[in-house]
C-alpha cells in the first residue's frame, strides 16, 4: 500500500503548481485571478505562470463584476 500512496503523491505533485491547486480547476482560476488583480493594482508583487495569465484573461475576471478591478 505504501508504494501506491507514494506514486499517487508523485502524480498529485505533477498536477499542481505553486498555488497547490489543480491547474484549470475553478479554485485555481480564482486563486490566480486574485493574484493578477493584486499585481495590476500594485498591491501584490510576484510572478504568475504564463498559462495562468492566459487562462485568467481568456475567462475574464473570476472574482465577478462587483469586484472587478481591470
């Protein structure tokens, strides 16, 4: 059983990025959308993956229109 858990953990590491969310999931999109909002507003510094930037821009603001900052 230990071998199975080790292999599963290895797969999970490959499926997640620095945010620890599975790429392209709703939670992942919300996380990177908030980070991008912060970067554009000047309150957050840092880098985001190009894939996250492209996806957030393509989907619009995942925070919703009431919190739109761009």
